[in-house]
C-alpha cells in the first residue's frame, strides 16, 4: 500500500497509521492537514466507508484540501488557537497528531488518550521535544519508528501496538 512506500523523515508516521487503521474500525481524526497524510487518509477511509475529520489551524492547508470534503470527510479550520477543535465525545478509532503549534500537542494527546483507540504522533523525538515527555505515562502500549533524526510513535491505552515491533517498512524498523 502507498502508506508503506517512500518512508522518510517527512512520512515516517504513515506506516504507523497504516497498522493503526488496519487494526481498528471507526472514525478517524487528523490533527494537522498535509500532503504526507491527508490524501492517504482520504483514500483509505473512502475505500472503507470510514469517516474522517481533518483539522488544521492554517487556513491555507484547509483550502488546499477542501476539495476532498464529502459526507465521509470533513475538512475544517480549527482556528489559530485550536478553539474550533471540539467534538461530541464520539470516540475515534485512530488519530494522527501532527499539528502546529507544537506546544498544543501534549494537551491534545492527553485529551484523546481515553477517547481514541490508537494515536499516531509525528515528530516524537526523545527528550521533551514538542513537550511530549509527560504524555507517555498515559499509554501502556507504545512503538516508535526512527528515520534519521525524525521519530514517529503510536500509542494506545487499549490496542497492543507492540505487536508491530520488528516490522520492516521502507528499510526502517518499528521498535
């Protein structure tokens, strides 16, 4: 599948998304619209009749992908401060966390921890990059992929993502 091809620093989250999507059923959330995720998620969800909500604070990203909007795929601006990120409490099966500003990510990861089956977090380098050091304790299951200096992680409270360890994707290993 396209998710598993051309894996590099910009797209290292895609293999984790693929495994998360294959492992779950139900609505998908994308926090941070972009060329490395939105078209892939759109095509995957459309082919499997799954709903997708794509949000971004940058209106230019929203406008670039607005044409993908449909009954199954909502493309929406969350506002510069993400005050437009709210939902009715319906749990998501998968969420991609790849939005700006980066200091917003820990707050949203903690909010989604019990409201989402699997969270895929792009730019999850060790240390306190993007302020994520405090969120890992909320998840008994975690895997990472490192491509050069860039990392992506998949975490869950309920789905044992550790089963993905050792898988080779595009020459990189999930650990």
